[in-house]
């Protein structure tokens, strides 16, 4: 149910913009507050006056002629969802590259809520490799896509590129907002990726973690309305829209960033693959091959999750256990108890089909009184189930008070 939610409707310059009056009218019929942001080209198809007449609470067409000094910031603040319909090939390219040259694109960069786009263009433009690459980039950031559909296009051709119908867009907005308040007001720290411990100024010891699981966790928490700080080791992944992203390399940097935010947090999800060992004394400069054989001394790195568990107070702590061989569940449960966690996610990393670098995994969620196995699934799907389990644990804790 959308009622009382703040919805931003972005309109870019395609013929399908004429359907936006229906979207505004339907959203208002569901008691939503609707703030419209239009590009200059969009106004060639539908006027601000029309959108105001059908119920839009405000219509912004420029960064410089609004009552606010910073309309893009004010519009984005406290929104539950933003939808761009139609989303032209041009606006999709701008979003993928982070261009912010008008009211619509600057509003997107200021968002702290889910973004849904409804592409609309000629079939050749949709199928173009540049457009498809831009869509993949946006999907990787957690942007939701609806359509395009197959039908009669503005040029008269029949093909894919037609914007989804307003009713379908409204239903998708309802899906996105239905869970939006489940974690509203809750602040999560999520760690992701691997750490790197320097040997010298050139080399390091690290691991194969891609960061995909942690990034999926951040996306799913944001969809439920949580505030998220994503602290990640080196990765090529792009942070989801709406989260604070802090990039680190070493265990000490990760520890510092987590502890800096820990007191203000409600929960920590330690999905990062943190180095267990580091070099006792990193070398200044570069070690030369001519120096002969190396004798390297490794010492234990700080156990961040154990430290958090020792001082946890009333926070919920979720850890991950990457294991090999047999007795994975037993090893993970030992970590759960030793580190004073609420839940641990056990997964084996000696199966080439899943785990490191893969988009898929097979895990077991373990709490003190439950075990739930999740068969091979996408990391996004696994993250969804972990968040649902967290919500169950939160509600269970509240019932015991």
C-alpha cells in the first residue's frame, strides 16, 4: 500500500510521457504524495500544468527556477521510491555514468531510496549494445527495471521498446513500497569484499572475495527502508543507490571504519572476507628478487567480529563463515558461540560452482536455536532470506521484552 508515501516521478523526453498524467492520478488515488521532476524535453510531450491539474503536489522543471535553492536535495529527502517513466536511452546513459546536468539527474544522485525505471524507445535503440551495457550497470547498483514491452512503437514498427502500462508501473511501485517501512529508522553497517595486508609497497596478501554478497545485503536492506553504511575492500562493484560507501584495504582500516559507526548502529553484517593473518613487519619500499629467499613471519590480524561480540550491548550481529571440507555447520556454530553472534551464514568455498567470484552460493543460516539450509541460489536471493531472518529475530527480541 502506497498511502502517505512520498513518490518522486521523473519524466524524460519520450512520447510515452503522455501517459504520466495517468500515473500521477493513480498514485494520488492511493494517497501518495507525488513530486514530479521533468526534463526540458519531457515538456514537449506533457506540460507541468497538466500534471498539476491531475494532482501532482509539485512539478520541478529546472534547478534554477524553483522556490528552493536546492530543489534536487529537497525533493530526494525522505522519499520512499522514485520512478522514471519514460526512461529514454539518453537518460539511462546519464544515470549509468553519473551525469548530473539537470533537475532530474541531480535528484537521482541525491536519492536515498529505491529507483525504478521504465525504459521507452525504438527497438534498435533498446537493443543497442551501449544501452544494454548501461542497463546492466544500473541493475548492478540495485536499480529496478520494468519493461520495456513488445508492441506498436511511435515509429509505427512492432517490436520491443514500448513503455510498460501505467497500471503495471503502479503495481511495481506498490511492491517496492510494501516492505519499505520494515527497517525504517534502523541503521546497518555492512562489510564486503576482501582485505589486503601489505608485504611491501608493491605486494600484499589477500583473498578472492568479490564483495558480491555484501553488496547484495546492502541492496536488500535499503529496499526495506534501512540506512546503510557499506564498508568494502577493493572491488569493481558499484555501490547501490542510497547507501554510504566507504572503501578500505587493510584490516586496521576496516576496524577503524566499523568502530567509528558502531555505537550509532542497530546491526552489523560482517560479510567481508577479513584477513586472519598479516605480515609482522611490512617492508618499506620494494623487496628485490636479487635479495634471495624470503622468510616471512605472519601474525594474527585483529578479530573485528569477536571484538564487536564482546561489546555488543543490544545490537544484532551477523557473521559469515567461509569453510572447506566436512563439518562446515559444526565449525560455523563454534564461531557463532565464540563470537557471541545472533546469526552466522556458513558457506563452503571449495566448490567452484559457487562462492567466491560467483553470482550464486549455497549457505546455511545458523542461530542458537535454528538451522536453515538455502540451496544454490543467487546472492541477491540469499540476501533477501537473510534480511527476512533478521526481521524475524528483531520481532522475536521485541516480544521477549
